[in-house]
């Protein structure tokens, strides 16, 4: 209906200009000597069709703050400019500036009349205006900001049945992250007077609007690969292509854009003509609080497709590279022409390079071919180039066929990624200081002044004992897998740091005696570009003496309330010639699991000769425990010293599990895990077994064990199905290099099982929601209606020999097609109704549980999507009787968001809002207006009559389906 509405204001065809192909707007903050943070400089680039007699000497700009250039226009910088290899298109540049009234977000836009004639993927393009915009954010916290810059032209040539490639070659001068998304081309319908000023321009003689354009998707827009453009008799399909994404010959054509690089791939055009599409380049700023969207550029570009015998060239570029700041980058680029059938010879090729680093980087073509075109890229990097994301260089190869309308030059395009990282800090040295009196043990670190002055901080990491970690060729920082812990940071210009093991609350704990401490450092660079350096070489140092160490966590008894574990440790030793001051004690604490976050004190021992403690009355049958030992020295109040606490590395008990080894239950798989500071790998673990719940154990075998545990298969032929077997495992460990701390024996708890087959795997079914039936209801859902999903399942015969005796079932649910499941219910039935749902979409799975607690394999995953339907009424009566008083959908499936606009018969917007599922009542227009999302507020009721609407609906299905509904509604009082 909006198409008809816009047409009410159209002038006769001859009065309309039709020449605009493509364009974009770029922005940067004031860079003068005394910058005004609210002053912004802009550059707009328009591409015009040389076949049109209409020119674009000025441009109308709307600044997003209620002002515009409608009266005078923005003059073009000089005349039209040619584009190499595109004699049918000219370049137009407009420079302008604007001072905004305050900080905030502003959308700066251009409306031009009109698009050039013949664009195939929209209706009557020469009757539709051309709209582009750039949104900027003025915020003192962002500093001086620049919008993304697009360096590659926005008009390109393509050939029928050949892959088309395009990259805008965008970069951000501030190092912000860019994300690319395709979107539909937009226009702003003309006003009553038929001029661009008629709709948005404000002021007498210039228009009747408010200087706030309301862009819409161009009429009947389709993406270039849509079969509707070519008709069912000639559907577009893919051709061979070994790039990304690779072509699937004969599959439906694709038109996609890489979100990270901006590369567009169209595989493949089939109909000659003009095509337009827009892209959004989002600008994301990384801040200490996370990522923030601070702007976006909308470019509208044109692709000119010809039915040609010319075959596009093939480009070869270097492999992606990572360099250390200060190293030169050199890359050789080559291309060969694709020889068309019947052609006499390949043609010369022009090579181009587009990037934000050109200049200072250079690209020089050294040969044009045939047979081979060649060029050299050169860039001398420095510290200012360090960044977290790679720099993108877009190379383009364009051939030079004999000029004719059906024989345009074609291109190949590829993107080279260059990552620049910081050099490693040099000459790290570690010097120990043995504590005396009130000063605990500490390590002083020294290093050379970091060579990149623009770095922000140096981060210091520590671990006990040397590491085998060596940074990869492009690996910055220190990964968690290296085993280091962050202990501090200093400004990048610092050259020293003292590590005295200070806790997060500021308590100085000191470093332990008898330990070897190893350090690495690396540099970090400031946001928004970020980036980091390679880690330094490792520097280690040791303290004499010996701290207490745990040596035994041995399960002496297995039980729920009668379990007990013996824990033992070594006595601390001071360096020769020194004594331990203060009043000493051992504090032993216990936590549940292998990596507990909380510990409970179980013993405080004040006699240094007591180095063992038996922890009793604990549940060793069902739980694994980890112990922490602290050697504490306290001082009298007159000493004015805080207690000194030396914590030994924690150690867990050994935890054993035993399950049937196979479906036939002819064996048992015994597994064990632990987390201990000593090494259990040098000697195998011993496995013990008994038959029945009483009696003695027999050592049946040994098995190798890793740093965290091991597995043993008990395939003894004497094992019998239905019999009870009990197992425990004993490990034997040692502290490497400490001769007196060897043969550390620790037993697990006793684990028993009945040797049985696993339960059979269930097969799950989900009754599908009847979307057609719901869509046919007069009203759905009401405020009290909810969805219900009905599930049922049966047992399969898999795996072969499985046990069909089931005690219960565990049903799992997730609302999305991917992600983790959560337990929904446990039931003994074979059916379940998941009721009171706001949407029916989701996925389910079920497991069977045997009487003995064994759990089956998970069933198939049964999913269904949310329905997609939406219906609006044609009348509502806001007359005060509370009957049919608001305009809202009467029948709809689950919805995430509706952007709704209503217009009177003259095309003036009278209402606008955005509602989501959280609003419960969607749209909810009571007849008031004009209200917009920008202005808000309230207004008098509109008069009775017919109003046209545009509802942009985003459904809550898995595909996030978006549909636009156009129609009319009558307001009656």
C-alpha cells in the first residue's frame, strides 16, 4: 500500500532525474589546531551514470539533528571524475562539515533523485530516490573518532555465469573493529510537491517536513540471486569456484558477504543488467567495559552484469602473514587472463591494491602481461601498526578486452591479511631477596626499556618451576595453557617490578622457601586497536630452604557418614644459618571436588612434629575431596606484623569409577582421576578387586596413569553378569628431584557395581504444532493462551543386547536448535506434555535410567520451529468504549520485534513505534499521532479515515525470519 501512497506525489516521468548508481558518506572529527569535539568533517562519494544527461552539481544532506542543506545544497568538489576501466561511470566528491548541538548519536544522510534506469532487482528504479547514510556517535569518552573509510569503488562489472567478487576495502583509522552486513537498498518517497524537499525538508519554500528522512526499502527489492528476477524458467545456479565459499555446481545461486572482511561473493549472475545492493559497515569500539557499537556507514553499490564471452582473470596473492613491528612486508602479486572460447589471445591486466595502510605502504605494477601481470606490495611496519586485528589489503586484477557494451572488463579480487604484533621485551632478569624480620621473600625483575613507546602496559606472569612454553609465530601474550599466573602490571615505560606475592586484598604473603619461581612478561597496546607483544624469554630464580608440601591424601575408609582420609605433609625447613620466627602452626582445610572454590578448616595443629591428620566422618563414597595446607606464623600484637601464611599446592584424593565395559557386560572399565602436585606418571597404578560387598581385595593388575588419571579394562573371563564387583586404585607418586619424597602411596575410595548391560536407547517423537490451524483462528493468542508440546518415546533395541528394564526417564530441553540442554523432568512414563509455553519452538532429548542407576545413550534430538504467521485487522474503534480500542495483530505466531509506521493518505507519518514480545500487546496504536521513536511524547487523536501502514516484523523462529506487511486500516469512532 505504501507503493501506491508514494505514487500519489510523483511528477510526470520526464521531470525525474535518473543518474545515481552508488555512493557512501565518510566522517571524521575536527582535526584542526583547536578542535571542536562537536564539529565533524564529511566526505561523500557518488557514482553517476554517464549515459544520463543529468548531473549532480550539488547534494542535499540531512544532519540528523533537525537541520539540513535543503536550501543551498552542498557543492561538488570540481567536476565529474573518471574511474579507471569504467568509462560509463563518473565519480563525484562532496566535502562538507557540520557542528552538532551536543554529544549524542546522529544519522547523516543524503537523498538524491533518482537512481539510474534499469536496475533489475527493484521496481522502476528511475522513479525511486537514492538514499545513503552514516551514523556517528559524539562522546567525549571516545576521543577523536573517524568513521570507516571505503577505498574501493562502489561500481563493478560482472559476467553472466561467472563468479562475481567485490570488497569495499574498508578500514578504520582508529583501529576499531568493522563488521559487514548486506541490506536492502533504500529510498525516501517524494512529497506532494514532487521534490526531495517535499517529504523531509523543513522551512517555507524548501519543503514541508522536519528534516528527518524516513527511509524505506526500495519498492519490490530483491537480492541479486533471487530467482524471482530471472523467472522460474531460468533459475540462477552456482558454477565452479574454489574460493570461499566454494561453489557447488548446480546449487541455487548465492549472494553473500563475509562479516569480517566485507568480501561479497555472487555465484553466479544469469541475467544481464544493473543490480543494486546496500551494505552496512558497523564500527565497534573495544573498551575496558566491552564492545560498543559507535557508528555505521551504509554504502549502496551497483553491479553491472553483461552477457560476455570475456572470462575474468585469475589473481594469485601471498599467504596471510604475521610480522613483528619493525619488520618489512613484501608481497608478490600475479594474475593471468582467462582466455574466452574463440578469442585470439589473453589481454593485458591492470593490478590495483586498496587498503587503509596505502600510503605509507606502496603497490607497484611491474608487468601487465600477457602472459602474466605482476606487482609488488611493500610496507615498512613500525610500532604504531601493532593491532589485535589484521590489516586487510584488497588486490584486484582487471583485464582489458576490446571495448564494447557487451564486452566489459572483468575482475578477480582477493584479500591479504597482515597481522602486526609487538616485539618481545628483552633481557628479563630475576633476582631473589631472602626475607628477614618483617620483610618476606621477594623477587626483583628487571628488563630493558621496551622499544615500542606507544605500548600501554607491561604484564608480569609467574609460575613455579620452568615451563616448556614457547610462543608460536603469531602468538602474543601468555595463554592459560602455559601455566603462568598474572602477578602484576606496570606502565610500559617501567623497567622493574618486585614480586612479593601480594594477595588481591593487599596482604603481602611473600614467596615460599624451597621453590623455583619463573617469570615472563609481555607488552599490551592501547585500545581501540589493541594488540600485544610476544612474551619475553623466561627468567627463573630459587629460594633456599623448603616449604611444607602435601604428600598423602589416602582414603582409609569408604562410607557415606563413616568415611575417612589420612592427609600427610612435610615439615618446613629454613635456609642454613636462619631460623623461623613467630609462633608456627599448620592449618588444614578441605573442599569438595578436584577444583573447589571454597575450603573449610578441618584442623589447626600447633606442634611442628605432627605432620599427619585423619579426617573422619565424611562422605567418601559419593564425593572427592581436595585439601589445602597452610604453614602459618603469627606474631604478638607488639610486633605489629601480620601473620605469614605459606600455602602448599593443593592435593585431591583419588576418585575411582567402574562401569560395564561393553553392551554384553563381559568386563568392567575402571577409571580414576586426581589433581595432585606430585608426579604419579613414573610408576603404574595398582588395581584391586573383590567379588561381593564383603571380603578382602586382590591386586589384579597395574596400569599406566597420566598427570590427571587413567583407565583399566578388566576383561577377566571369570567375571559373571549379575555379580557385584568392587574396585579401588592405588597410585604411587614422587616429587621430581626430591629423593626423600618418593613412593607416595594413595588409595581411592571403593567403588562397587553390579555387572549388567546398559539400558536401551529411547526413540523420541514430538507432535508437530499445526501452524495452519492456528493461523486460521479469528484471534490467537489471547493474553491467557499458551503453547503445549506433546512428547512420547519408546525403547529401541540398541545397542544390541541392551537392558529394557527401566526405572525412569530423564527429559531434556533447549529453546534453540543449538546450545546446551537442561533437565526438564524425570518421569516413569513414556510421554510428557511440556505446557504453558510462550512459544512452541525448541528441541528435546531423553535418556533411560536403569534400576541400578545406569543411564542409556541419549535419544535422537527432536526439534520443531516456531510458526510464522501474522494478521492485522482492517478497522479499530478508539471511541472510549474499550471495545476494539487499539490497533494490534489479531492472529500471530511468536514475534521478537515489530517496527510499525502509519501514514495518512498524503504520505505524512502519523504514528511510529517498536514493540517486542516483552510488551505483551504488540503495536498497540490507540489512534494518537503523530508520535515517532525519535520524538516520543503524546499527541491528539488522528481523525477518522483510512490510514496506510508498514509493519516490519521479526519472527521468533530459528531463522529470525523478517517480513514486511503493507496494508490499510480504518479508524472509526
